[in-house]
C-alpha cells in the first residue's frame, strides 16, 4: 500500500509499471523452472510418491477454484465437497455414453449450473448468506448421492473405468501426473488471466466493500454470481478428474471434512494467490502422510496413542493450522515471498523519487 | 391422526434442543457479529463434560448438571476472550473461518478423549412411559426436557427483557459505540454473551446425551440441524429462533414419520433453501441482516 501511494504521489507511473512487470517476469520464470523441475522429478521418482503428488495436484486444482471465490472475491462457501461430488458423479453417470474428457467437462458445467442456481437466492444478499446455502447444498448433494448409491446397488462405491484418450490409456501414476500438471497449468493461467484484469479488480472491490464497489460501477450481484459459477466449475472439473484418477466414487468421501480441508489449503497457502493455493494443497495433502510417518517413529504409549487417533489428530492439525494462520499470518505461506518483494519495490520506489 | 399427534408431541424435545442451540447462536450473532459454526460441537462437548463428571467421576445427577453447565460457561467466555477478542475488527469471513477451525478442533478432541462409541447419560426415572388420550405416549424424560428448556428459556427471556444486564446486552448489540459512551463495558458483555450461549449449548448437549446418546458425529448433527431453524426465524431474532425451532422440528418429524428416517436432515436444508429464496430475512429477522 505504501509503495503505491508513494509512487502515485510522485507521478512515477511508468516506474511502478516497470517494477510490476519485472515482478511478473520473475514469477513466469519461476513458474517454468518449477514445472520443469517437477516434471523431471516425477518421471524419475518412485510411483508411490508420484501418486501422492497426483493427489496434491488434484487438490491444487480444486483449491484454485475455491481461492478464486474466497480469496479473490471474498465469498465463503462450504460447498466444495458438494461440487467435487457433482463432478465425480457426472463422470459415473456419463462415462458409458461419452468419450474420456467429455464427462469431466459435463461435470464442470453441471457444477457451474448448480452453483449459479444456489447462488441466485443467496448472492443477492450479503456474502455470508452463501455459507448457509452452500451448507444446504452439501446436505442435499450428500443425500442425493447416498440415495443414488443405495438405489444402484453400489454401496461400496462406483467403479470408473480407465480413462482412454483416443488410442492412449491414462493409467499409470506418471502419465496421470503429466495430464494433471497440464490441467493445473491451464487452470492457473486461466484464473490468473481473470484476476489480473478488469474482473479481478471488480472482485477486489467487492471483497473490500460491496457498497463502494456498486458505486464505482461493479454489478455486484452479477459479479458474485459469475465468480461463484466459475469457481464451482473449476471445483467440479477437479471432482471429475479425481473420479477418473481414483477410479472409485462413493458418497462417503465427499464430506464436510473434505470441505474443511480445502478451506485449510487456501488459508495455509494464502488467500488471493494462485501459488498459495498450490502450496496449500501440497501442504494439506501431505499432512496425513507426514503424520503417518511421525506416528510410526514414536514407540510405546505415545506412538500407540498417535496410531489409534491418527484421523482425529489429522483433523485437529488442519484446524490448528487454520487457527495459527488466521492469527499470525492471515495471508498464508505465499505472502512470505510477496512481502519481501513488496518491501524491495517500496525501497526502489523511494529511491526513484529521490 | 394418531401418527400425526404422536409425531407432533414426539418432536417437542427436538424443538427444545434446537431452541437452546439456536437462541445461543442468535445472541452470539447479535452481540458479537460472529456466526458461530462451533455451536453444535460446543453443545456436544457440554454433554461429554457432563458424562465425565457424572458417570466417570460419580458425581450425583443435579450437581453434575450444574458443574458441566458452569464449565461450558467458562469455556464460552474463554473462547471469546482468547480467540475472538484479539481479532476484533477483522472481516466477518475471517471470524467465520475461525469458528469453523474451532469446530473441527473440538470435534477431533471429542473423538480423541471420549472415543467413537455412543455414550448414554442415564437420568433416574427417564424410561417411564406416560400414556395420554388418542394413544399418544411420551417418556417422562421428554416431558422433563420440554418443561425444563421452556423454564430456562423463559428465565433467559425475562433476564434479557427486564434486567439491567439484559438492557445493556441489547444496547451493546444495537450500537456498541453508543453503549460504550453510556459506560457499558461492551467487551465484558460480549464475553458474558458467549458464556450464556455456550452454557445453553452445553445444557442441550446434556439433554442430547440423555435422549439420543453422545457420539462424535452428533456435534455437527446438532449444530447444523439447528441452522435452518435460526434462518427460518430470522438470524437476529431470539423469538424467531424459538418459533423457527418448533416449526423445523415438526417439519422434520413429519417428514420422518411419513417419508422415512433418512429425510430428516435434507428436509431441514430444503426448508433453509426455500427461506433464502422466498424471504431471506426469515419470519422475524430485521431488514439489515440481509446486508450483514
């Protein structure tokens, strides 16, 4: 904030733009470097690790979708699990009648339409009402999924056949890794393009003050509805991809706990940050593995206690992590890098004025 | 006719539970502008505290009730003072996330400390079944629940309406700044609001333990089931929460009686969606809540 006022006051607009574009170049280069490194590692490391990484990338796609809504537009939804379920069940229903990627897109479209419909009553109102309508959605979808599982005799879950893209089978963890990485990059670029342009500024205005946003010409209801529909579509896409990846869809998985883990991802990683969503998704999906490893290193009563309560301890760790980040670093892990950059650009702006 | 009457009477204890939890939710929202998603888990925790005090530590029934409710009060006041007060002035979203985090931490804690088994709280004489005309029967426990909750809520209503404390509370909820000018310690009052709300929730937990049994999943079942009641009543209206609780419990009861047990939750949330579509301020909510 300070750096902005400084440079604006001095009329050094070009200087500021130069600094900003410099920053964007860095993040582009960093992005490409990270992607290349990750690809190399994925193809040489053991498939168990790659499987975990696949799960994390899937989570990252969903987390970006949620961050678009909560981080950028400042709306809270607890319907993530419901949208993931809509994506996954679309795949279950449509897989027999459509070739591979189409059921996923159909699932994304379905999630987006449901999001629009759910948002319609609540987004006319203040943002917090969305919590209630998405909570309602969660229960309605869980009920419908349960009914469907019971009526179709698939109480143990629906099997999803291996994805085939034309002649190629997408079966191994490493092939999935590449596919998921491509989707992650595409989704990231898509969201990044939205948030850095006019819609992004409208979201920011909305997040800070709805009334003020409407005064400067933001169509509050339409903006909220479209961001919610878009976010739901991305989460639905992640759900559909997840169904093909895990090859198993059952209603018990799409619980409120899953929803909370996505909230934890964006809070830990950083609100209003694409990198933050990705980092948060990796951290949160690694928590169970780390805790499993941690529990097995302790022996005796403590180790036994940890082993017995592993899933509760995991949940507690999500919760505690959210608390810690809310209190001490409300902008998440991604802000650690950002603050440094902002400080240095502020220093440079001051230097430019002098 | 028999089924309808039996359903109506049978759902009154559920309505009483929703009312205890819902009224707490409303006064916390009015007093501190926090939507408390941990309300149901706090209720369950109250029940578990009672279970430990009464069953594990062998404290007689009534002293154990008092002790567990007092413990809930202290818990509520400390949650406000330690966790929410430092975040005063933060956005509503952040505060909601805080209560969501609190909800999952407390839920995990319940599971670790008390395990996954369902724990029952035995109340002396609870199983006695009383028969009424039209073939309606109800247990003595259910009658005691409805009467005691009605008494507690009436006492709270009197306190809120006619005592100095109550008028201070309403003043602070209406306009915290003006209340401060008038010499009211708003922050102490907010802590007391949390204490009262959590005590009510804790009492609901004790009752739930006696009627349904305590299980870790009951926390969200209790809290999230009471949300539609609160929205139906209008989010910032105490009386609305009461009436909403009765209406919701009855709708759920009739859905269960005539459609089947699995419809209980989903019907509640369909009601919530309908309220949001038709009249988001609920039956008695003020206009301003739509802008929150």
